[in-house]
C-alpha cells in the first residue's frame, strides 16, 4: 500500500461513505471507488460490506483501518519533523553588538533580506563578550563581534577593521584635527559605552597603563544616549568610527 492508498482508505473507513470521503479528499467518487476495489484486489481481502448507500468495515477491514491509522500518524509526525528541520535550517540567530549594528543592521535587514528572502534572520544585540558567551553556549548560530571578545573553542574569521575615534561636536576645539593621541582624548569629559563592552574594557585598561585619569561622566549601554550627550555638547565619546552615522553631524577623530 502506498501513502496515498492509505489516506484514501482511512477517509472511506472514517466516513463509511465513498461520497463523503471523496468530498473530503477532493477527488471524484468513481476515482475513489476504483481505488478501493484495487486495494481489495491487491490485498486479497474483503474490506467492506455495503449497507444501503453506506458501507461498513468487515473484521479484516477494521483491523487494517487500525494499522493504517497508526502508520498515517507516524507519517504525519515524520512530515512535521522534516518541516521543523527545514525551518531550523532557514532560521539563523545572529548576535550583533550595538556599535557594529549601526552599520550592519541596515545591510542585513535591507540588502541581505532582499537577496535571501527564504532565510529568517533573528538578530540579537548583546554586548560583544555576552555574544561570544551565547555562541559558546549554542544559544545563537553566529556572532559579529570586536576583536578582543574572543573565547576559546570558537572559530573566527576577520571581516573588516575600523579605527577608534574620539567623537566630538562640529564646534569642538579638536574638530579640525586629523588624529589625536589617547592622552589628548583623555583630557576631555567622556561618555563611554557600558563596562561590559570590549571598547570600554580596552580603554580603561589603556588609561590605567598610561596612568591617565579621565573624567568619565557616564557609562551607557545605548549608542543613542552616547550620541545625544555629544550632540548636546555635554561630553565627548570614544567609539569605533562605524558607530557614528553621517546624519548625526558629529565629528570622528582617529
């Protein structure tokens, strides 16, 4: 018996009517009648007896119905499993720290989504080290992080590099400079990303190595807060160049 024959037989037994089963299966009544006669011929079993316009299962027919029902249930489960596996294959969980996200998110949600509509991209925005931990714990499929947030046991590929910059407003005294030293940046009131960000951890380590004691007004987990404080001329910020969007009209000095 094929799966199709099993489904035909199951519906006929369920409704005890060729007419109703044919409607359920969206096939013609003669087609279903021929299929049932062929099934009896192939199996050598008398599966039905006619009672008026309806049909009833014989003892053999009832036994076969039970077996067919079990097999179809297993087949349906298999089909659901295959669909779930296919869904997981097309479902990618990606962690993207906020500094990287400013430039990557528009590409992923725009160009990538247009080019690969069959792939569902689930994007999380934790800090870099947290993203690496999530990847190691198999909570996500991949992560794009800054160099320095690596953990053992993971595979890394370099994508691109960005300079580290002091971010200032256009009228700031340093705005015309092409580059500055870390010591010069440290003389300005600063707002930095949260302490769990690789950039901030690296900066604090560098400040300590050089015996610098900058005035850090605030640590924020949100780039938008960092931008706002710089735009309001409350503080300068140290971030990677890609973290500042052109429309912000802020100046980045490597």
